């Protein structure tokens, strides 16, 4: 799904998905600052919460969460940095 979006929900999901893609990219890099991974992970988490707050469909938020968790697994495998954080 690209621009233009038909409604605010689509735009919010698309922007959140873009942040998750950035997080996954950074997580897959061997040399990435831990603070940058944490920052991007927090942005994704907050974007998902915003989607829920504004009533984005449960299917869409579940897909976003699964993509973020995949990125988090990559981060754990390569960097081991997300292991000490509580599972969200």
C-alpha cells in the first residue's frame, strides 16, 4: 500500500509499517548503536499503541505487531539487546 491513502487509518498503518521496516533493517545490521535500536523499537511500540487508540482494525494491528516481533527476534539473534526488556 503506497500513497495516496483512502483514509487516516490506512495512512497510520502505512507509517507504522514503515517504522517497523526501519527497525527490522537496523536490527539486521551487525553494527548498530543500541540506543538507536531502542529508539526505533520504542517508536514502533508507540505507533502501534496509537493505531489501537484511534481504532485501527484488530487485524491490521495484529499484523503490525507480528512484523515488529519478527524484527525484535532478529535483534535478539544478532545483538542480544532486546532480551532484558519485558515482552510487549
